[in-house]
């Protein structure tokens, strides 16, 4: 209750300003380092890792909001979920554009063949497509138009998280400790939503029968 009282309109506004400032300045700093050749021997790999892991971190933070809001009885925390989700999509898009710009040298026709040939790129692109749909339908106007279907669509954030985790562990060449830890954290967050998955499975089975 104390946290809920602290999260008034003014506090929520300044926390959102902080999130904007942190994400934009963080990205600007790293891309500026890349432009000035300060990211080590393989700046492209460093940029791909930075944008990809940032997207995953922000998505995990987004998934933390709902269980934290219930645990702390602080419903105003939900005000930050959409913003974190949109920044997760922004970093995921930067990840994709970095790959197209530097790995494919802007040869867009190669993207299709890469998606078909490389499983880790296939699942990564599928995850990005889901995040794109969620970002496009995040405004309140879209929520009103979609009605009940809006929540069904936005439940796809969970398979998107799974696809991102799969993309991450398939893309590493040697040390899988960090992606394994990320997968473990994602599974914990999904466990908090087990009742939702059980209800969805029950609804699907009853519709089939």
C-alpha cells in the first residue's frame, strides 16, 4: 500500500522520464562508441550483443511488472509496462537493423535466405514480428478497437520471450552460461502466469471438443 501511495501522477511521470533518458542515453553512448571505434576488435558483434541483450532485458522487466504489482499491491506499477515493452521493441529493431546494415551490407534480398537457412535467425525474426504487432497495437485507441481480442493478441508476448531466449542460446558459439541464466529467469516469470496458461489450454480444449 505504501508503494502504491508513492506512485502518484507526478512520481509516475518522472519515473517515465528517467526510463526515456536511460534508454536513449544508453543507446546513444554505445552507438557513439561504435562510431569512434571504441568497442573492441569486433564492433559489429558488440553492437549486436548490446542491442539484443538490451531488448531481452527490457522484455524481462516488462514481464516482471505484473507479478510485482500483485505482490506489492501496487497497481500503478502497471503504468510502466507499455513503455518498457515499446523500448524492448525499439532495441530489438536496432538489433535487426544492425544485422542488416553491417552483416548483410544493406543487401535486403539476403534477409529472406538468411531467415530460411539459419534457425536462430528464423526464431529471432519471428520474435521481432510479434513485438512489432504488439507495438503497433499498444495505443489505447487500438485497445478499444480490438476489445477482448487485444488481450489475446498481447498474450503473444510470452511465446515472443521464448523465441528470444531460443534465438539467444542458438546464436552463442561457446559460453552458454549467460543465455541459460536468462532462460531460467524467463521460466520463473512464466511460472507466475501458470494459471493463465492453464485457463488458455482449458479454453482451447473445450473449443475443440
